[in-house]
């Protein structure tokens, strides 16, 4: 089983003396507090920007209204965050508008805590069927010969699906990570075998891809320079 960064941290932590563990715990807690404080400061700035644009518009703005008014306010010398930063911070425009509404009755820190709790509330253990369905979808979109996807291919597919979900406004979309498969079946190879995929076919396909990439690279290198 491939150890994660958290696994490695726990291994090192266990090897420390009790005093060293206490010191390490305090320092980690301090770092977390610094990060949360930074998040809350960012939230306050972004909420103020939303409130300022809403004041000009006369109500909750659309994304296009925000973009136009923000440019006008910046040209007038005001500090208002651009639309792309608002979206990046709140993940979706719908969540940004929710934050604007919540700001009428609560603080930016409380809003940030609410959204953070949502992100923490992810699936802790997927069912076998959910894992199989995700693997099947990745295989259908990453392969053409019915073989199981390599781990890098699965990761690519998963990241793409999550990006598409965020673009649709579905910031809470849950798709199992490769680590979830390894926890269930030990290794990625064990995952493929446990779900009816043939390792030989997958290896042959990946070898063909590697050969194609090498040929492309070699042909590029062999071209004479102008």
C-alpha cells in the first residue's frame, strides 16, 4: 500500500519522544491557526467587495453585473476584488451570493466556518459499488480496449470530472480518489484485478502510449534546426 503524506507524518510523529510530540502538536496547531486566520481575512475582504457591488446595483448582483461594476469602482479608485478571485475563493458564484446574503446577519468568519464545514463533510468510506462505478466510468472514457485505467489516467479523469462539476455549480461533487481504492484493495493493481480488469491489457496499452510518446519526442529531436 502506498503511504500518503499524512501516513508518513504520523509515522514520524510516533517516533518522537513525548516532549517532542507535544512540541510538534503545538507547532502544527499554530500553523493551522495562522492558515485559518488568513482564510478569514480573505473572506472579510471578498464579502466587503460583494457588499459594495450589491450597494451600487441595489441588490444581489449577477456575475456579469459584478464584473462591470467592479471595473467601474476600481477605475474610481476603490479597492474591490475582481470576479475571478471572488469565484476562486467561494468556489462557485452561487456560493458567493450565499455569502453575501449571510453577511447581513453574521460575520465573515462565521461564513467561512460554515463553508469549511461543508468541505470537511466529505464521504469517509465509499461503498464497493460506488468505487466500481467510478472505475468503470474512468475506463470507458480513458480506454478503448476495455482494460482498466492506470492510476494516472484515473486521476486525470477524476480531476476533469471535478472541474466540470465546479463549472456547473456543483461544488460538493464527490468522486473517490485513488487512495480510496488502495485502502479497499491494497494497491492499484489489486484494484484492477478485484474489479475484473486484466493487468496485461492495461500494461500493453500503457506501453503503447509510452512508445508513441517516445516516437513523437524522437522525431521532434531529429528535426534539423532552421
